């Protein structure tokens, strides 16, 4: 029941109205792996440069995260720098040094190839398919992407989407990918491209999920201190997929068909993990997070959204 | 258990990407009254000009809406014109002809003065207090306002807020009124100004309510066709307050203290009514709405948000 994740492991330099963090651990696969590792073992595939230190590697130690697939290669690690204003939903990229990530060709270690759950982080859609080609028989494929691939490689992306069960993107990306402003129509068009489930991330406004049994809306947890939103989407994905892969609840996961009640709890679990991520820079909060805290906040989500019928 | 509502009755001229409506019935008190009238009798106080016709008055007929307080005076009716782009959350005001509304002095008819529930629509905060002065013993005072009063008459507004139980405003207004970007802090500051409950309307992103027993988040209903958002906030208010005033459920309404479970259902009822309003221009959809449709969509809201605990 392990998850194979392919994505970026990076350095982030982040400025928010509340502080600044220089060259701290970031990258989609980092946030995803730590979040998912609360639920199931994670097989990590990414690339770093020679400057990637033991301090950063320590984040993955002591957790069920297999780093055999974390390739170290000549050059520098991917480094992203961004700045948030008070509106933490919007950010400005100061620079993106792809470095070794520019030539990343995911190579899936032999013992990862029987992973039943695959998370395709935000990389070139052709590379995402190459990952799938190296996995024997995935039961559940979850995919992220971004506006860059939607506008520059739409045909490649659509070919990938035919092999994806769950697509996780934000609202602007869903609109761009579908060409529809209205989210209900956008979801229908995107689900016709392949994914049976679409999860639309809306930052502080929560998540909308569209699946075979209708739609599900979940708020973001209203926090008094949102310190740094970096990684919230990837942390959501890790909590979401970790919960699914752990096979909780009723019917669990079948190829292309996930039980709706489990999907809903997985969305809340993703939102729960994401709500912790934003409380501190980098993975700082996730790395000191406990199972008890996760369960307590999940219960608070229930309290936050519950109402009785009339 | 009737509601006294004071606000505007107006002509709206609206352009959306889907069509145009010229000089149709609008105004906060119109939307509010029709929505609330599904639950309790409504006592309407507003002003119109000599050009306000029988066709418009027909909207209030055949419903428990008392129009004795709808004053007709020399001059023209308030006329607002606005234009929506595809992003239906944002709109451009083309013109605002206040006309007779500019000199509106709410005069509460004798038989309205024992109304136990008062909705103060978006008018000058000093006028809102004059309304309260004319009501004998209100059990529940709900208030709307807007950025115009927040920035121009902040002291007047704060004096009014001390007498308000529930404040309904949008997220930008909550930020401006509190001077806080973070909504949890904004809510705390605003609740210290008087209202024990703050309901923050976020358009397509739903509603956040902050009360004595914590917070409640409700999504907007994801509709495939959002035709015209005009009046959604006032319709929400009508459904919300109508449900409260009908005294549904457990403890019901006491001065300054409303049962949390009832408040939550009231938020969903407001969202339910608002989701119908946006399906057509003006009050067109509300005027052909049935009780069965309301109950069915309330159930769909439950389905939209429900998840089981872990």
C-alpha cells in the first residue's frame, strides 16, 4: 500500500509579511512525502544537486520514506524564491533556478515498480507518462500539473490525463484547462479528458471535488496565523493520497473507482495536513506534527462544517 | 414572529455575459422580503418614486409581505445599473441614481413597531439607529452595511453595531471594518464592537460564520448556470433571518443569543435561497420558487458538505 511520488525536492527562499526563510527545504515531493508518510510508506523519486545537505535529508529520516529514488547529481539543487503579500493567496516569483531539475528524467528504482499508488507531481506531462510506463500495475494514479504545461504542452498533458484517476489542480488551472469559467462545467469537461475525479484547490477558500457520485465542498480551516502558504497544495495532496492509500473505510480504492465516502474523508485529511503546513516556514510544522494533532484537527473540521437537516 | 426590514426598493439595470435586464425590480429590501416571506410575515419599510408601478408591486402580492411601510413619494425610484464580467464575483457600477432614496427617512408604521426581528439593510448607520429607536423591544437585530459607510461614517457605524446581534457583510468589508487581513482576527475585532455573531459572505466561495460557539463554514452551491448574482447577499439575509425568526429547532432566538445549531441551519437556508436568486435576473426565480424546491436544495447542501468522522 505504498505510494510512489515523483516531483521536485528543492530549496525555497520565501518572504512573507511575517518573516523570511533562506534556502530552506521545499519542493512538491518533499511536502507530499512527509504528509503522506503519516499514513503509508512513501517511495520518493526526485533529483537534487551536490549542494543538498544532510540537514535537508534529515527531514525524510525516521519516517517511512524510501529515498533510494532521490538521485544526487552534479550541479545545484532546484531553487525557487517567492514573496507573498498580505493576500496570501497571491504570490510573486522572485526567481526560479531549475538547476539539476531542468534535466530530470525520473528513473524508478526496481523495488518501487510495484507501487499501487502513484502521485505524479508537477513535471512535464511526457515525463509523467514515462513514470507510469515504469510502474507495473498502478491501482490509483493521482496527478498534479500547472498553467505552464496547460498552455505550452496541452496535447501532451491530455495524453497523460487519459491515464489519470484523480487530478488535483487549482481553480485558475481548471478554468484554463477546460476553457470554461463556470466550475461545474469546467469539471465536466476535465472529467471527460480522463480523470474520474477532479479536486479543485482554492487556497483559503477550500476545496471542491467533482466525482462520479456528485460534488463535495470543503472549507479551508480558518487559522488565526497563516505564516507561509508554500507547499500547502502538495501537503494537501500528501494527506489526501496517504489517507486513500491506507485503504481506510468501506470499499477503498479500485482502479479508476474510489469509494465516495473515502474520497470525502481524504479531502478533509488533505485539508487538515495543509492547515498545519501553513503555520510555519518550509516543512517545520509538518516535521513536529503528531498523529493526535491530526486527528484532533480532523474533528475540528467536522465541527466547522456540521449542520443538522431540516 | 414577523420581521421588520428597512432597506431599498429599486430599479436595477443589469448586464451580464448572458444577457441584459432593463429597469427590473431590485433593491436590498425587495430581495430580502421575498426570501424571508417563505418563512414568516415581513413588514417592509422603504421608499419608491411615482414611477414605481403595479407590475413591480405585484412581486410582493400574494405573500405575507406588509407594504404599508413602502412609502411612495414625489420623484423617481432609486435606479442602479451595473455590469458583470465572466468573473461574477466582480462587478462594475455603471450608475447609481439615488433619486428619492437619497432623502429616505424610515418611518415605521405603528403596527410594525412590535416586530421582534429587525433587519437593518444597508443605509446610513444613523438611520439604522433611528429605526431601532422606533421598535419597542427587538429580540434579534441583524444588520448589513457596506464599504461606503465603513470608510465615511465609521463612528456612526460603530455606535450602531453596539445594538446589533448579527452583522452580515462580505469579506472585503470585514477586512476594512476591522483593519485585519486575517479573517479569524477580523471576526474577533468585529465581535468586540457589538455583534455576537458575524456572518462573512464570500460570493461563490460561500459563507463563514463566527459566533460564541466557534466558527461555521458553508460553501456556495456549485451551480452550472449562474445567470445574475445581483441580490444574492440580500436574498441570503432573507433566508437566514426568515429561518431564524420562524423559531425553528431547539432553543430558538433570545435577545443577543441564538442557538448555534439553529444559526448553522439558518446559514444553509440563506445559501439555499441565494443559490436560486442567481439563476435568473431580478427576483424572477424567487417569485416562482416553491417550498419543495427549497427543501430539496437544502438536502443537496447536506449532501455537498457531508463526511463521516475517522
